[in-house]
C-alpha cells in the first residue's frame, strides 16, 4: 500500500524539452503549422497530454489518436 501511495502522490517534474515543445506548439502562427521531432524517451506522451489539457481549459474540443 505504501508503494501505491508514493506512486500516486509523488511529485511529477516536467522536463525542459517538454516545456519548450509546449511553448512552440502554443505560440504558433495562425497561417503556419508546427512540426517537432522529439527523441525517444523525451516524453512525447506528456507533451501531448499537456497540449490536450491546455486546449481543454480553453474549452476547445480535444481528440487524441495514437498508434
């Protein structure tokens, strides 16, 4: 039970590359899209989750499709 508590309530630290990627995606030009290449192990899933949360907080519809 103690392991479960430490896993569920542990602090999550966002990496710098994840924050930078989020900033690049959020500050996009309206006429141009963005394409980023993130290396393996850099937290692509976390970046997508942060983007989804950002858009959901702005009351935009969010759909995530993975393969």
